[in-house]
């Protein structure tokens, strides 16, 4: 069991066979030491790819992305889900459906922050149906930048997200891959993790 799988087992709450609550360390309260570990792990997996930019989506992807950016010495850009008075011109936009919140969001990034020639690592907190990941990929593709791959904190492997990304030829690296979950517990697909 890797460091993140252990944390999920210790503090995660299974609300149903498809909903995992990790608000004590990832998407409400943040465990900074864990985020350093996660960021370093994701950075290490892509360290030889020549990454020039990390792209994520607000808000739960920001913490792991920032620590990966720190390790790789590259800027982190996060897509906004809400319109901003200061973010009005030169936008890359994409539409993303959230199954958790059951709502459609238009996400956007200022075009000046993702340039042709950038080699982008996309980081997100969860991979389930792949909607957020594909929406972020669309933004990067609109900018004529290259996607090096996806760094995922927690993957729900029983859903179709990985399959959708791999069918498009994308590399997917997930730290914790949930095979199955219910109120009796969680089982993981075993994967190699460099750090501990």
C-alpha cells in the first residue's frame, strides 16, 4: 500500500460505490505535507518529459499542481470555473460536466499563459468519467501546446476516464487507483510508487 492509499483508507469516507469523500486532506482541508509528497511523486513520473507548464482546474487540483510545479521549476496555470471581471480577453474556453455536482461549467484560461511550444502536464485531483481531464486537454490543444500526460491524485479505475484518455493516446499516471469501493472498504489496483 502506498502513502496515498494508506491516507485514503485512514481518512477517506466511502459515501457510495462511486463517491469517495476526501475532504479531510485534499478537497476541503488540505494536508500540506501530503501535497508535497503527491506533487513530488507526479513530478518524478514526468521529470524527463521537458515539461514547461502545469495546467489544472480550480480548486482541488491546485495544491498538488503547485508542489509538482515547484519540483519541476515550472509555472502552474489553473482553469477557472467562474467568470472573472479581470479575465475577459484572449480566453481559451471549454465546457465540462461535473458528475459530482451535476452541473455544466465553462472553464477558461487566459491564452497568454499557454503558448504553442509549451509541453504541458495536466494535473487533477480525481479521474472518474474524464470530463474535467478532457476539458483541460481541449484548452491545451486550442493553444497549440503539447500534452505530455495526465498526473492524477486519485483515479476511480472502475469508471471510464482512463480509457477515454488512453484512447486519445494520452499517458495517464495516477498515484492511487481505486479498483472498487463500498462501505466495507476500498481495494486498489497496485501500481509502482517511487516515493514513500
